[in-house]
C-alpha cells in the first residue's frame, strides 16, 4: 500500500490546525453549566457567569483585561448561550427565558451597545410570527456576511409551526431572509 508523503502529511496537519484555530472564536458556550467563562478570541475580554440563590438567579458580566474593568451584561432566569465574533468586537446571547420563548441579543464589546433581534424582525413586518405562542429567535453562528439567525415557533396562524432563516448585519442593523 502506498504511504502518504511527509510533506502531504505536514500540509494536512497545518490545514487542520488552521481550521481549528479559526474556529476557536466560534465556540457556543452554555450558561449556567460547568464552564464559568468564555474569552474573546483576542483575549482582551472575558464573559463570565455569576449564580445566586436569590433573584436574579443568574447574571452575565464582561471583563476587560487592560485596563481592568467589568460590567454587568444582563440578568437571566433559566439559561443562555454566548458566542463571540471572530474579530472579538461583538458577541451574541441567546436568552432562553421560558420553555416557549427564546430571544437573541447582540452586544458590541466597546460600550456594550445592545441590539435586540426581535426589534429588527418587527421592522421587517414579521409581526405575525412575533405574536406566536411559542417563539424562538436564536442566533446560530457568525458568518462572513453576519450572524445566522433562526426564527421558529408555532401559534394560531401556524399550528404546524414555522422556521425562517435570516442573516443579520449587526453594524448596519439589517436583517435579510435567506433560504
């Protein structure tokens, strides 16, 4: 059986390492769970979780490492997902506030300007979907052109449910439907 050349093996390993390194910023972290912190890809920021026996039960904070500073991002009741952008300038939080509801918030690391994806959906006439009994607006991943967003649920108008995909350009605050 022929053996792969050493140069082919080395190039393959370099490719795998490069793909793994570029994916480091694309880690979706669930809070509260065992992991308490998620670092930005450039290591300038950390997002961490604090739990409490009293209300609010869970809070997310952001810590800037130089100069040292921290700020509360939000309080949440059940659980959240967090993912940094590959450039470390923004992150999104999926807040699963109830068994029939989830919403995605996008934050810009410099100043924590907040963008609510539901607000943008109402601007593009998705009111019928937003009034559904069960509504899940979740950010899935960062892509070259923006954030992949899923809007799914069911209600009186959609008893069998619906599922729509969008791309969010957070800088321009624009959503466009895809697929």
